[in-house]
């Protein structure tokens, strides 16, 4: 049977016609992906800008430290705060065991740090801060990261930087517990840390030392506290005191 030429032509055209939405749909998908990526970048930029502004605001309210000497005692895993020019004959030594992941340590610091710093600068009190990492358990987490940042500050010899980072991390515990090392480095820079300290924080150079400090102080506490470990814990002239007693004691001083 002879098929009319125009019918064969119609079939050929029908077979050769492209999907009318094929190429367009690919372009549409790529456009959507591009919009999503752009939105993510904008979101990240907004968050980063907000973090930087937050760090700058905290730096504006930084505590002014004077009359205080800081000693970074690596052998005993302590940061020792004492009067630069002690004038009191009744200087008392206290050991303060704390963990940046411990909410009760944050409460204690908020309630007593200002008074403690005042007594240190006046020469009535020397405080050996014994940082711990027990809240992280057997892994490196928030306690290690924040402690590593603070140890970098202590290593720099800048007592003002050390004090303000420690204060910020304890008083804004849950906010800074989930930040990145870049955020910690940016905060340190806002507090006028030198470039080598900022880089040490950014690179996590003191993470191993944070682990060593944590283990040392946990073992020491266990030995001094009948095998029990928990923060915060204070010893004044080797006599154990609880957090509430510490507040009363500072007020008595």
C-alpha cells in the first residue's frame, strides 16, 4: 500500500520533535540551585557579621585589669592570679577547680568573679585556677575547645586577655560553647590579642595541653576529695569549701 508522502513527512517530524520542556527544565533547576546557594551565602554572611559585631560589643565592655599578676604554671596545670604589688600580710591561697562546660561554674563565676578579682588586686587573696575538662567525658568537646582558647591567652602573658576570655566563656556559656575556633579567634582579636595568639587559637594549638590540664586536675581533685570529682570545687588553704561557702567567704574578706 502506498502511504501518502505528507503522512510520512508528518511522522518524521513527530519523531524528531524535542521535549518542549527538557532543556528549559534543566535551566530552571540550575537557576533554583543558584538561588539556594546565594541564599546560603547571604545567611552565612549575616551570621558572620552578627558574630563579629557581638565580639566587638563584648570587647567594649571588657573588664579593666590592674594590680593583678598572672602566672601560667604548666607543671602544676594552674593559672595563678595574685596581686602585682601585695600589701596585705594576710594573703590567703585558694584553689578553684572549674570546667567551661559546667553550668554551676558559670553561676559561681557570675556571682563571685568581680569580688574575687577585687580581693586579688588588693592582695588579700591568691587564686590558683585549676581548669578541668570532665564535662566532655572521653571526647574533645566544648570544655576542651574553650579551655584551649583560654590557655593560648594565658600563654601569651596577657592577664587582661585571659581574664576577659574566661569571663566571656563562663558568662555566655551556651552561646560560645557551640562556636567555631574561627569565632574564638575573632573574639580574642576583638580583645586585642596579638596575632600569634589569634593564630594559635584558630589552629587549636593548645588542644593537647587542654587535655593534659584536664586530666592532671581531675586526678588531683580526686586525691584531695576522697575520690570524688565534680565542679565547681574550692579549697582555701587546703580546706574544702562549697560554692555557697565561697561566696560567703569572699564577702567576709
